[in-house]
C-alpha cells in the first residue's frame, strides 16, 4: 500500500499544516493593515486630538 493514500498521515504533517495556516493568517493581517492604514491613521489622529 502506498504511503500517499488518503487518510495516512506522515509525522510532522500537522505541524506543517499549522505553519501554512499561520503564514496565511499573517499575510492576510499585513494586507489588511496596508489596505486600512489610512483609515487607522485618521482614527488615531482624531483620538489623539481629542485627548
């Protein structure tokens, strides 16, 4: 039987899957910060001015 068959997990496979998920989340977070940076800057400026 082949070790590539469905349902067969290799050692370290879970760790690699978690690493892929974490890297995807990090990429999405950076993209969101870049996309919303102007809006965040405006909000923080208003809060700083009001204080």
